[in-house]
């Protein structure tokens, strides 16, 4: 290959790498800003919070199936905050259903 062919290819690879780095840096900044704001708003829950009933699925002791368990989850404002509440409830150990 000649220098005339290698130079545009090398320039394109370098520009593509810089673009990828820039997009990654931008996404990191956006994601860290969002979590700081959400953490600040969710750390002070009101004294009495309404709840919703959610069906959470846990693995059976054998590990070959899922077992549905209904639990009360605090009601949150917005989809992201409600999803966070459901995930927090999901990460707690399962209680035996009656």
C-alpha cells in the first residue's frame, strides 16, 4: 500500500477513536449528574408513604422455577423513582407467602 492510501485510513481511525472517547465522556457526565439528583430527593421520604401492591418473582429453593410473591412497595413519583423502589424491594430476601 502506498502512503496516499494509508494516510486517510489512519486519519479516519484516529477521528473515530476520538469520537468514541467524546461520546463515552459525555455519557459518564450525564449519568453521574442524574444519580446525584435522584439520591438527594429519595433520601428524605415523607413520614407516611402510600404503597402499591407489586408481584415480585423469586427463585425457588431448587433454582429451576420462579415463585410469585405479592409485596407492598412504597409509591414514588415518576417511573424511574418507582422502578427504583421496586428494585429495592426485589433485592430484599423473600418472605414466605401465606
